[in-house]
C-alpha cells in the first residue's frame, strides 16, 4: 500500500457495508456480491443524494401538520382540550418538571428540524463539491445518526398517556391526527439518514489532493 | 447471485491465490483503505482520516454477550407481562402494560402509530436479543452456517429501531403529565425496563461483530477463504 492515503474505490476495492470485508470488484463493474455475506457490493450507495433529498423534502412537508395538528385530546368534566406538541411542552413546564419539558422540546422540535437542516447542509456541500471542513461534516453526520432516534420520544409519551387515561365517561384522552404525521417525520428522517452515503463527503477533497500531488510544483 | 462475487483481496503479491486479508478495512464513513493495527482487547481502533470507530476489540465477547442476552431475554418477558403504570382517580383505578399502550392506540384508530410502537418497543428489542443469542451460540464452532450471517445483518438494522430506552423516558414524561390529573403508581415493569436498558447497552457494547463475521461461512463458498492462520503458515513454509 502506498503512503498516500487512498480510498478503497480509487484502488478498485469496496468495503462491504454489512460485514466489512474488503474485496476487489470485477473490472469494469460497479457492483457485485460480497463473497462473505452475499450483500450487494458497490463503491457508493446508489442514488444516495437523490433519494436522501426526496426523503428530506417529504419529512419537511410532514413536519408542518405534525406541529400544527393536535397530538392529544383530553376529555374531562370541565370540557375538551386539544394539545399540539408545543402546547404539550408548555403544559409540562412547571417548577418541578421543567427539565423534562426541555427534553421533550429538544427531542420533538429541535432534533427533527436540526436533522433536516443538517442533512440539507450535507447534501448541498456534497453536491457543490465542497472540500472544506470534511472532518466536521463527518462528525455532524455521525451525530445526526446517533441522536435522530430520540425524536420518537413524543410518540411514546402520547401512546402511554392515551393508554392510561381511559376512565370513560369521567375522563379520557384520545390521540390526535398530529401523532401520525409526527411518527411519519421520525421514520422518514431515520431512513433519510441511512440513505446518505457519508463517503461522498470525502470523494472530492480526495480528487483535489490527487491533482495537487500530481501537478509539478 | 452465485455468479458475480467480488474477489477477496490478496494478502501479498507473492501468494497468487486470493487469500482473505482480515486486517484490511475500508472505513465505512470515508472509504479510506487502511490496515487495522493490533489493538489490545478493550481498546478501539479509529479511522486515521475521519475518526470513525473501525473496531472495538472486546474481551471474551461471545461468552459475555451470551450471558447478557439470556438475562435481557428474561427481563424482556417479565417487562411485557407485568403492569407498567397504574392510575387512580375518584375511586377508579386503571393500569397498563407496554402492549396495553399499543392496544389503546390501535383502538383509538391510530393503527400505524400502534404498529410503530409495537415494533420499536417490543418486536425490535426481542429480535435484537434473539439475534445475538443465536449468533453467539452459532459462531462458537467456525465456520458457522450462513444463517448466522443473515442474523448478524438483521441485528445491525434492528439495533437502530429498538427503542426501549426512549420508550422508558416517554413513560416517565407520560407519568408526570398524568400526575396533574390523577394519582399515578409506577408499576414493576418500569423498574424491570430500567434494568433492561442497561443490559441492552452492555450487550451491544460487549458484542464484537468483526469477530463474529470472521467465524461465519462464506456465501461464495469456503474455497475462497483461507483461515488467516493457515495462510500465514503456508507462506512461512515456502
Ligand atoms: Zn459482506
Ligand atoms: Zn474514515
């Protein structure tokens, strides 16, 4: 192996995304099967940027009704009350439970939106062929992948509030339509993150380096 | 899928036959080709370029994973069979389990959400545990059958969708929310789930997928692979 860092692809090799085995793809082909696990091997995930964009836009559209429609409807002798996600956070805010209110706010509002902004930023920089701050972008991708699941929190909160408060006809809680859209946002963004191929972040800086090294000083 | 298998990378130029090189990795995050250093057990090898974790070398991974998986399976069964939350208001009482939550959402006309909760809170954790249980038993005598590979691959997907820890936090928030309306009694399942969260984290941290994959039979047939030890011995003789 040469001392200059090289990507597996530039040497005609591909690392299996399932089992990690590095193998040589047949010359002229961009896909084959991993000899160890049988998974389809390719240099980069197919149509990564396009499908990730499509899912980001879909999630952005779902994000609007998820936040505008009520997620919980409470029926009490005093009347009927509907809550959106944000109203739920406000209601949770009290001298004793404000830390939980912050957690719910971060998980339900900051994380989904932050995830979409981060993915859009990664996609745009990859498409424009940015060669800057690659390490930071790689770290951002890993963070988005790690934290993204936590936005499921509100779905669980609503589920168990509905499950427990079923004392008809005295008092009961029903799930609002917002829950469906919100669950949609969570699932779609999780799939979007998996569609993005982080190796794309490094492809262009690498080419740039090659050119610099080959051109006479 | 039998025809176009990729070729394993040759260990050295001298050896003409393709020999699986276990130390060669392409970073999954940046595709940098590198050779894994000899990491002592308990340490981590990171990518030289993007710092992605390439390999966490575990001590006694198989036995510890098996023990943790058995314990986790037991706790998961208990957690799903005892009440998780109880409530009492104006002389009336109610309680619910994890599955009770799923059913309530289903009855409420939110079937999609009910299935998502069922999958992330019950099915995915159960399958995640079952996968590791089966794998840590199957790969004891390499080469393990191909289905061990299938399970390993399923495990990686399930891990992301298994959300017990998030559900537990969700239950906690629900508990505080309801406390305004009625008296809430945390049930046994909450404490079992709390323990399970730690067990699952420990299980994932103890398991070494690289080690497990190295013990699985190859899809392209064993002829393509030579045990690294054998390959080295053959080279030495020459
Ligand atoms: Zn593979
Ligand atoms: Zn890397």
